[in-house]
């Protein structure tokens, strides 16, 4: 995907707690220090404890996360330069979505409200509660913010075999699709419909329609972004389709339990996710994204 030398969004909050150069980290946040205090306090009572603290501090400021074994993040060293480049990339994609959706809304006589994005590693707080790496990227309507642990892209590549910058762009564009739904009132409408739905199966079916529409909106964005910025390179569309397929409910269920339970789908099958993304990118038209909600 072509993205370098374009504007990055100013609506990004970087909570990784790292500096921009040299592969070194900055001071941990107050929240992190409060989390660590119950662990550090007893260590201060012995020389061995002080030695552990010293080793942990050296590791942290060298770009290694010593909390990995405690569930606080990845236990692998972080390539700070590569991650900073990834943060710049996803910030550029966010800016692309802002420009595209501002234009689309204007064409429909409306004004687009830019969302925010928080990038982090491990865990952080959101307007919808605690955010963690295990949750994956998500959009919180309460504060109109996308929360994105950059480690998810490592997982997308290594666990789901869906590497590529445009695969990552598709993930963000999907979450921005939820922001569009929030602005349109779709999310509130569906929430009320879920309360009236008969059982979990009915609620899941409604959620699938929400997710597939967000996939379609991601395709609409890609269509307009290509016209506006000429972003696509050979193989980019295939990267997005691989990502859509890799995180389809049927594929994930087969990997996790060896069989598929359609009534438990919350995002749609791999084939459905691919089809709705294709609809959006082919047409570039919001009207093509009507999933019946």
C-alpha cells in the first residue's frame, strides 16, 4: 500500500509509553506504575529484590516487556523502530479515512465527525471499560474512539497468516465503519433490537449484520481512497481478503474447537466477510451496504 509522505491524523493518542527513537522506552504511565506497585513493594525489602527491579528496569528501557510472563503484554522484544513505523502507517490510514469520509458525508449533505484512535501495548482504559490485547481492535461508541493494540498485527501475521499493510488498513477501516454506524444511529438501533430479540441466537444474527456492514463500509473507503490517493499496489486487495477470511467466525471456530456453530456467529463467516468487503470496494456506494438493519 502506498502511504509514505502523506499526512498523519492528529486524532491519535499513543499510549505505548515509548519514545520515538533509539529503540528505548520512555517512563511508564502512572497507571502502569500503580499496577506494578503491589509487585515492586515487597521486592524493595531485600537485596535480591532490588536486583530483580534493576534487571527489569534495564529490560524495559531497552524495549523488552518484562511483564509478559504476568499477562501484561508480549514477552518478546519490541523492535521500536519497526513499531514506530507501524504507528506512523496506521496514523496515516486514519487520516485517509478522515479525508474520505468527510468527502462522502459532505456529498450527502452531512458533516463527518472525526473519531479518535488510541494505540497501545498490553492493556489500557477505554470509554467502554478495560481494553486488552486479547480483545483485539475495537470501536467504543461512548468516546468515539478506536482502541488498537499494535500487537494484534503481529498476531494477524503469525497466527492467522494474513500479513500485509493493506490487511492492517482493512482492520482499521472496519472499525471506522462502526463509527459511521454510530453516527448514523445504527448501533443504538441494533442495541434496542437485541433487547427485543428472542434469545442469544437472535442477538447474534443482528450483530453479524452490523459487522458485515462495517466490512462493506471498509470496502467503500478503499474504493474512494484509491481514487483520491492511489493507495493500492499489486496484491493489496488479496491481503485484505485474506484478513477477512482469516477472522471469519467459521474459520476461527474450526481452529479453536474443530467444528462450526453458525448460531454462535457474531461477525459472519469468512465467505460473508469477503463478499461484503467486495461489495463496498466494487461500488464505493453506501447504499450497497444494506445488510437489513
